[in-house]
C-alpha cells in the first residue's frame, strides 16, 4: 500500500511538471514564431501560424491522452501545471512590457 501511494505521489508530481514543461515550450514556440514574423509574409506566415497552432493543440491532446490513460487526476494535474505556468509567464511578460513602455515614455520625455 505504501508503494502504491508513493507511486501516485511521484506520478502526480511528474504530470504536474510535464504540464509546466509543456507550458514553457508552448510559449517559447509562440514567441519564436512572432519573432520570425515579417510584414508582407502573406500566405506563408498564415500557413505557419495555422500549422503551428495545430501542432501545439495536437501535442496538448497527446499529453492529455496519456495522462487520462493513467487516470483523470493526472490529466487534471497536467492541465493545472500548464495553466499555472502559463499564467505566471504571461504575467511576467506583461510586467516586462509595462516596464519597457514606462522606460520609453521617460526616454521620450527627457529626449524632447
């Protein structure tokens, strides 16, 4: 019984961690795509955007499929890890953006 409980705890941490890891890869993928975007890319950019989103969605589906095969708790933990990590990363990026905007405003005011 102790081994079963220990295994559940270990797998819970692993699935939560895999959700966090996937969130990091998810945001990295989006950021790398937006960094490579150039004006006038046209249909090539649109196709890359569509297939990138499709790939991220299918990858999340595969992650959830394997988590559900082990049990619904593991899928919930994977989604929770993904959500928490995503919210944290977006909040951090939003804070950086606001900080950069304030710095740009201060530079513009002192430059004029």
